[in-house]
C-alpha cells in the first residue's frame, strides 16, 4: 500500500476545508470557523504520526498436511465481509466454485488448492473447477511438500479475524484464525478524524446547531478524500 506524505494530507484537508467547512453556517459563525481552522493543523499532524509510526504487516496462516487429501474433505477460509469460502477436494471434479481435484500426491493436491484460492495458475477445469473465483481477501503459496500459506491481500489487524478450518484427517491449520496482521494505517488515520471531531464538541461550535450539523455532514467527504490517498 502506498501512503500519503504529510503535504498530501495537508492539501487534502485544506481543499476539504475550503469546499465544505468555510461556507454557510460554519463560515457565518466566525468563532466556530476559527476553532475548526486552527485545529486542522493538529489533525494533519496526528494523521501523519499514525502513518509514520505504525509498523505494517499482512496476516498469514499455514495449513500443514502429512498425507494426501481425500474425496470430500474441505478447507474453509473466512471472508472479511462475513461468511466463509469453502474448498472441497473431489476425486471426480465437478464445476462448482471452490471444488478442487484430488491430485496424484499430497503435493499435487496442495498445489491445486493453492491455485484454486488464487483463482489462477494450473489448469482451470482440470485442477480446480473452471467456475472458481479468487478468494477476495487472501492469496496462497505452498512449499511444494507439506505446507500451504495464505497471506492477506492488505496489511492490518482486521485480517486477523479471518477464520481457518478444515475437515481433513491429515491436515490442520496452525491456528483458528489468521495471525500477525498489524498497522492498518488507513483505519487508524480515519479514526483520528473522529477523535478530532469529538474535541470540537465544546464552545463555540456546540452552541451553533447549524454549524455542528454542517460539520457532521461534511466529515464523510473528508474521510473519502483522505482514503483516496492510500493506494
């Protein structure tokens, strides 16, 4: 993930301020406008400090096997959006998303699963169902023998909540969820905006309901502008 510089953050905040905060009710309330204007430099500093200080890491999980997979055994990986995606090994492959061909060896089956999770590699329709789509949140790799590793597509602790289960007699995950994800800069930075807004729930802004309403209406636009800087 590419993160913004402090100057980019400051420019986005200033553009938002001029377009949203400096007009109508807030602009008409000079003390309230000044309260917001003065505090925005502190907001930029806080957001940049989060980017600068937080170590980033993508969550991972390892599936270890000791023998080949059997027909009907499953590997299940959770989804950030909720729910799970199931990969079912089959001796005779049928064309349903997530179906994986049992290979001639443990390594071959693991490779087929690896390709199915990624939705690419191998031969779709032979090694895994042609209708299989890539897992939206993780990618897979394997060591060619007994271990398959899934890695979150983005950094951040949110991916530590992705569950990992299986019904295999000869394979198991190292933990019940992915682990090691850290440093989700974007979520931390956006939280700074909420913290900043909470500091403004005092005089003079809090005595002008129109100004407060306009600020609350404008804040989602600020979050959108800041989020667009993370690519």
